[in-house]
C-alpha cells in the first residue's frame, strides 16, 4: 500500500459533482536558459489572457466551491491579485 492509498483509506474525501474544493497552490512554468524572449512573450500572453477573461474561460463549469486554507504559501504570495488564482 502506498502512502497515498493509506492516507485515502484513513481520510476518504467524496465531493459531489456539483461541488468543488479549492486549494490555492501556485503553478510554475520553467523555461530553459537563453529563452528570455520566449519567457517574456509567454508572460505577456498569460497576463493579456487573464485581463480579457480568456484564461478564466478555461476553468471548469460553475460549482459551489469550498476554499481550503494552504498554510504552506509564503507570506509574499500575491493572494490579492485575483486574476492569478482559479
């Protein structure tokens, strides 16, 4: 039995299809050295998509969402920038 299987057996979580859990955790995308121009273009594109709403359009359909606290986020995490978080 893996750690994940053991944990799931101790604390099963079942979420109805019309509900969701939200746990803020940043995702990072790393590009190789020498790709500075591509990184800047990617940043501009993601920022533009965030501003015009097309990034949010990629989310799952509306659900009732229970937000979970993530104590592992560093204090400098920009939680007040709503467009960064789904």
